[in-house]
C-alpha cells in the first residue's frame, strides 16, 4: 500500500490553486481569454472554410461518439485485465469501480466552484455552430461549460492508469485525453481553459489526495473483499 507523499500533494495543490486563480482573478481572465479566443476562432473559421472539417467536428461531438472514447479506455484497461489471473481480474474490477467513484465525486466537487459561464459558441455572437453548418445534431454549445466534465474524466483515467500501471500507461492515457478532449474545443462546446484550467486544477488538487495517499488502495481493498470470489 502506498505511503502518503505529503510534499508532492502540497506542491500539486499549490499548482492547482495558482493555475485556477491565474485565470479567475485577472479582469476578463487576462491572457487566458486571448488564448481562448484565438483557439476558438481558429477552429470556428476553419469550419466555415471547409465543410469536410465541419462534418468531422460535428461527428466527433455527436453524443454517440462518446461511446468510442469509452470503448478505447475500456480496451486499454482490458489489455491489462487479460494478462491477470482470477484474483488479478477481481482486483482490476475493484480498481475500475474505485476509478468511477473517484471521477463522480471529483466531478461533483468541481461544480461547486463558484464559476458559471457559457461556452464560446454561445458567448460570441458571430460564432458558427457545427450543428447548424452540417445539419448533424451535435454537442456544440453549453450554458455552463466550466470545468470540463469530459476532460476531467479523461484526466482521471490517465492518472489512475499511471498510478497503477506505470509511466507508459500514463502517457497512453494522456494521448487518449488529447484525442477525445480536443473535439469539444474544436466545436466551441468548451473553452480551452475549461479543460486546461478548470478540469486540470480540480484534478491537481483533488486527485492528489486520492492517489498519493493510501485512500484509493483502501477503497480498492474494500471493494475487492465485497466482490464474489470469481470476478
């Protein structure tokens, strides 16, 4: 069982808090807004120039497309599962439940942050919507996009994989994060900072207390004992 690493926890908490307030405190979010605006319009203008790109953005933000990200995460998780014996598979099932519980709790805590703003596709009056451009029903706007739920779930997955399966698993988790979080930004359903500031700051603060202490190990052990002998 992992021992608590309080110096690293404090450092990550300070980093998360500083990251959040670097966005929250400046008037109009300071340089973050300029970056957000630039990223949004680069993709938004490209959708107008290229109908094929607009279709790509619409398809990758169609709600059913989220199933693909879940399947990719599950497939990578399964690549470790298949090499385990029955006890190892039971442990991995407990790990999966623990990951899900942690993600739900942190997501709920993240929405307690006193910030509420519209996605850029709704904020900018001249914004083009992927759904309107293509006729495809897609998630291209949100009345409250901070912090990014989707990005947070992907970050938590990457961190859990890194914590329990090593550096390579963490890197692959980050690749999955980038691939499946980017479409939300391209469509304007999220600001870049909804993920890079909102999701990341919650993960830095909250997840460090879970993964750098014995907390998740103990939850996994408890669930493991409650599962049937053959999982």
